[in-house]
């Protein structure tokens, strides 16, 4: 497991009985997590003094229950990157802190390249990976189907001092954008994919990661430059293991470009137990 480096503004204080107890800056939240199947004692005092809890509904979905005043939006910082977060629908905050391992890997790779690096960030959400690459000197094409998430990513870039950097913000269906980029002859040195497990397109098209991943990865291989550097794909789908993603990456990228593949769970250290909570998987092809 790759455990995210030490944060200052985020802390996973404890986890038990299907929930996480987390500190986001000065705000303490309780959120559901299906991975937390253990029933360990809830000794941390902030279980009883959190600002808010996301409570699931028996009819589906859920809602935040607030115990204290919580700003609509506030910021947290990782290294020199600043992110605006908030209590969104379906338990989210606008940031996945376990991805800090990948942000560091991307910055290191771009910084060490010694040449211009062009990055394509697909399903780019609120832009953390985009900002990491920009701060290291890459040019980035940031693609997400949500206009709201793309606006949020722009805001994060501005907060991080990267507003004027070399980035194109694209609101589009990622798979369709990739196909158009192939037709245009575009090429990238690094491609990042952070697709949802399940979703629907604007015309009710169903996206299911297990069904679409191989095709998406294959298409992205056709976008790699003559001197490709890295491909990263993340998954929060329980049935799609790190080893499965590694097999796809080895079959498609490593056989075509050489290099190596590594895949593992991503995790967060739990303060109360010093153990690590698994938070999805990530696969990296690099050369």
C-alpha cells in the first residue's frame, strides 16, 4: 500500500463502524466509508464533538447533519497547493487526500524530465493533479465533463498561484475528447485517468468502469508521444483490483513502449491506530 505523505491540514483521526472521523483544517467531519467494516472502540473525543456528519438515507442518498457552524467553503493546503473544499452532496468534499502520493509522483517526474512535458488529465475533477503538474513546469490539458467542477479547478489553480500557467480547461466527455485528440494527431508525455466507477452521460449513456477501462486505456496509448513518460489510472471500484489494472497496463503500455508497471492500494494513516485505511487503487506505467 502507498500511504499518503503526512498532511498538516488533513488528518484521518479514527475510523470505525462504517465511518471516518476526519479533520479538514479546523473542521471535523464524520463521513461514511464502506471499507470500514470493523467495530473498534470509538475512544477519540471528537466523535462526540464533530462539526458535521453525513448520514445515509434508507431510501438512498443522504444528507449532511450539522452540529456546529461550518463555512460553505474553506481551504486546506498540501505543500504549496491550496484547495477549496466544502460539504458537497453524496458525502464528498471536493478532494481525495490519499491521492497526495500521486501528486508527489507527478511533480517529481515532471521536474526530473529536463524537457518540456505535456500532460493530459482526464476526469480531472477539482484539479489537484493538474496543479501538481503545473507547479512542476508541465503544460496541462485538463478535461472534465462537469462545468462546475472545472470552475472549481480553476479556482484551486488561482489559490495555488498557478492561474497564469500553461493550462487548457476543457469541459467535455473524456472518452469523446480522447478520440478527437487521436484524430487531430495530438500527443502527450503523461496521461492521468481518474474515472468514476459509474455514471451517465448527457444523453443517458451509461459509464461503467469495468466495461470501459480497457478501451479507454487502449485509446490513451495512441495519444502518447514519441518519448512517453507515464500513465496513471485510479480506481475506487471494489471489483477492479490493482492487479487487474496492472495487467491492462502491462498488456497495452509496457508491451508497446517498454518500461514498467506498478500497482497498489492507496491509503491514509489513521492517527488513533497508526494503521492505514485503504482508499482505492492506483496503477502507474512509467518508462
